[in-house]
């Protein structure tokens, strides 16, 4: 009986948290606007902000998780605790978000100028997976947007054999040599290729380990972080208030629970790579009205045609 009660309490808290975070991110309040103005004043002009603080507020970059979920190590990056709809959640210090984002931006430019490539990792939800693939292709980076397979970095020699097999299969499909096999063998090859492409499609051209890794959720992608740290690969991570900053080399304290916030910050980081190559950017150097924030699609309502309201006999 005690276990059931605990589960119900946990579920109700999570529902309240989701509602509070959603309402906080809907539209900037007067308090948010005042906060944005104070950030503009506090942020040194010499640092040249990559994006307008008001745009960050609009994207909900400053909204952290509920206070009971926080990691105490994130205290230096928290501005204050805010209350909304009977729940408390942290507000991230945007001054630090901007300065640490600039630090990660400069590092990525240096990596690109050296002719090296980075790996982008984000596997939580379809919108994030699609975003990771899109931004990686825009910057010609490697990416992993499906479940992280153990040994992707630490056991790269073995993983590389699977990638080679996938590339060989794809080549045989493209040039038609797959037709030399029986129909049953062709189906098996196609099935194997689809499975390998799902997990290794984003790293099919990766011949050596990446010089840096961008992680969208350091808590969700903890295995990727452990592998990168073991190989001393610099980690750039979008860290919410539940993250462990000690595991990250280039922390970017932001809200990584909202697609708007993730999209804006990832666009800026990828802009570092594209601008270093002399290619166009999506956010940096553009006016606010040209910056497009990602929106979560509305769920389609199912209409019951057999309901009394829609019945022809009524």
C-alpha cells in the first residue's frame, strides 16, 4: 500500500512540474523582460553577445528544472528560485549562459580552423533527433541521434568494422551488385543495412575519433560522456540544473528540456563551425526577426463521428 501511495505522489509532482515549466515558457512576463534588461547591462559589451538576451528569454533558455531535481553543483549557474503554480523551479543565470556559450563558440571555431570535426549527440525524442541530424549535415559534422551504443568511442576499431560493412552494403545496393544474391539474401542484407544505418548513419564517414563532442543532455547521455572523458575528448554540453558540471569541459548552462531553447543554443554552436568555414549562419549576426525558434507541433484532435453531436439522426 505504501509503494502505491509513493508512486501516485511522484506522478502528481511531475504533472505539476510540466505544467509550471510550460506556462513559464509560453510568453515572456514583465519579470522576464526586466531580467533580460538587467542581463544586457551586466553582460560586458566587450564580450559581444552572440544573441540578444530577449531572444533567449523568448526561447525559455533561462528556465531550469523544479528545485527538487537540482544538482547542488549547479548552484553557481543559478540566478534564483521562482515560484509558479505551487511549484518552485530554478532560473538560470543568463549572464553566465552567454559568457560560457561564447567560450564554447570560440573553441568550436578553433577546432574548425584546425580542419577537425566534432560529434553531435542527442537521442531524446523525435524532434531532437531530427534537429541533430539537420544541424550536423549543415556543418558537415558527425552525429548520433539514436540510442548510444556502448563502445562507440572507446571501442571504435570494432565499431569501424560495422561501419565498413554498412558502407559496403550501401554500395552494393547503389551499384546493383546486390541483385547477384537470392531474394532471401537480398532481404537479409537490406534488413542488416537498415539496422546499421539507423545507429551508424551519422558516423559512416568518421575514420578517426572526433576532436570534440557536443552533448544536448549530459544526464541522458551519461555513457557518451564517460567514453569521451576516458579518451580525453573535450565535451561541450547543454547543462540544465540537474547536471554535473564537473564532468563537462565546456559547460553551457541552459534549459535543455525545451525544443525552443535546445534549437536556439545548438544553432549558435553550429554557427561557430559554419562561420569558421565562411558559410552562412542561422542565428549569429542576424536580427531577431530573422531568427526562427522551433515549435512543438500541436497534437491532432481525434473526432468521434459516432458521437451524438455528429450523428445525422440528431
